[in-house]
C-alpha cells in the first residue's frame, strides 16, 4: 500500500508541476495530502509542494538558443539527494526521461558535489515537436531527440550560465598562522 501511495504522490507532483494553472487536491483516507491552488507561477507551485524556504535553494534558469528554450529552477548543492526523486524534466510540457538530459545534468553538477548525488531540478524544455520521438517506451515517458548533441550542448550551456556564481571559487586563499591570527 505504501508503494502505491508513493507512486500516486509522485504522479500528482509531476502533473501539478506540469500544469500549475490547475488546482489539485489529494486525500488519502481522511488525510489531506495536497491542496494546491491554481497559480500562474511555477515558483508558487514549488512552494506549495515543498516549503517556501526550499525556493531559496533553487536558482531560476531562463535560456534560449535558436529553437530551444529552457526555463525553470535548478537546485543549489544543498538540494542534493542520493536519488533523482526531485528531478522533474518536461519537454514541450510533458514529463520526460532522456539519458542525454541526465548526462548533461551530471556533467554540470559533478564539479559541485561529485558523483552519486543529484540536485533538485524543475526544467521545462521547449523544442520543435518534430525533433522529439515519444514512441520509445510504451508509457511514453522516455523520449529521444533528432539532434541529441545539440540539445545536450544547449542544456549544458544553460546550466553553466545559471550556475556560474556557484562554480566560482575564491581566487585568493587566506592563511591562518599558528597563533590563530
């Protein structure tokens, strides 16, 4: 039963993020799990699903390169988890899984906290629908792209731009003497 409830919650969260303009309520038995009001802002929906303070651990991303647009929020290192439970990627407003996208995420986040940890991600990628193949998996979750390298490079560029302040290291180290001065 707990496994099924977990799957239901994940589905509700995914759909709530995909369509923040839709109000959603989830009750399990007598318990109210979610009561999400309609909103036009993704940030409001994230605050409603998580906690308002969680939004402070995210950075907005808004990047356009020719025919690819990438918007949403990406997590700072403190959002890292040992699984991808808080990674939500939407391609043309559909929840999607694509190995090429996870490769780009790993490449950008690896310098921040190494392998085995995954940041919170709320990414919306808009791309020409003709360059997306949704007929890879029966459930239509996994997708492939006509030009995967172009998308990967664009996503890496967008992530690096958004994370540029996080990647920067102090240029001058401070030495502390043995006397503690």
